[in-house]
């Protein structure tokens, strides 16, 4: 396991950049796929194929795949919060909301993560972290602007996305707290597989079999989710969480909804404007403050 640094180093910044682009672009892609593929079937397939793919990579690299038996219960809980809870609630949530709005609600995760990290991990709420949290929250509010007025029109979607964010936050803090003695690649693969199998079983009863073969765009979206959203994304996120304090990784992740909003504008023709510019300044300010060189 990597020792915990107080801010993102070069490796962490590269992981953050990859996540921001990969996961940010995935929000409009998800919207396209769930229009044709039932939600549980979609995410279950992504997790199963992605999990097997990650474990194959780990095996080819000669990494240990054996799960520590005494930590199996903890790994199941990590899979429940990070994989099952997040994916089920987020996938159904994005089906009820515009992709950009869903991304913003999903990335209220740091607002849950920071207090949980103080409670469960004993991380200190320093002035720097408090300032970064205020800036990040301000950026999310600015991005949502008058969309807040429309959230009451889709209360189910809002509930699902906020629940997804809380589930992801709990899983993130527990991953940091438990420090599972297994390499990050294998741990990521097992978490995805342990979450994907029950989701596919549930999909058989809830979603049923697809009525027709999805379009080429939906199939490409499915492939993007497997390779970028899941295989790369989950590995990079787990690695990032283990590199730095939870407050640093979670607040830094706020760059992702910026990419999500911009991607929604390009792919789904949503219209960003000056509030997005203000949000970008606030969120980038939060990332800069939390990763400044002086000790947090």
C-alpha cells in the first residue's frame, strides 16, 4: 500500500485528470445507454465484464489475486457501498434527470465524505480543508443555478442521486479506514465482480431480457463504460483514495462534474454559460487550496 501524502503528487494529478475526463464524459454516455438498455442489466454487464477484465490484467501482471479471508466481510461491505449502492441509485437517478444535473447531485459526495472522514478516520477539519469545502460546495451550487428550481419536478431522481452520493462517500471512507492488504488492481476487480454478479441476477427478474439488440451508439456506450468508466475509473479512484486523505481525494474529484456539464453540452446540447465559468473558478480554487504545498 502507498503511504498517505497530504496532497496530490504527480501520480495523483494524472489519476485525477484521467478520472475527470473519463468519468465526466461518461454522464451523457450513460444517458444514451439507459435509453435502450435496462439499468440493472446495463450496470451488471459493465461490472461483470469489467471485473473479469481487471482481474485478468492483475493475473497477467503476476499480482496476487487471493482474497484475505479475514477481510472478506469488509470487502463485501466495500462492494455494497462503492459498487452496488452507487451504481443502482445513480443509474436509475440519471434516467430521471438530465445528465448534467445528475452528475452535479452525484458529486455532492464530498459534502458527505468530509464529515465522515472526520468521524470515522479522525481527519482534522483544518482551515484549509474548510475553505476548500466551502469553495467546492459553492462551485456545485453555481453549476446548479436555476436547475435547483426544476429539481422539485423530479423528486425521485434527486433522492436517488443523493442516496448514490452518500453510498459512494461511505464506501470511500471505509476503503481508507480498512486498508485491505491486497493490491489495488485485484481489490478493484473483486469489488466489481462481487457487486456485478448479484446485480445481473436481480436484472434477470427486474429488467427481463432485452427486447431488441441495442443500437450501435448504445453498444459503443456500453464498451466505453466497461473499459473507461469501470476498469480504469474504479482502479484509478481506489488508487487515489489510498494515496491521500479522503478530504483531498473527494474535494479534488469535483473537477469531474465540470467535465460532465461540458460533455452534456456537446453531446446532449445542454447550454452552459457564465454560471459554469464561476463554478469552474470556485472548484479549481478548491482543488488548488486542498493541494497547496504547505501542510494541511
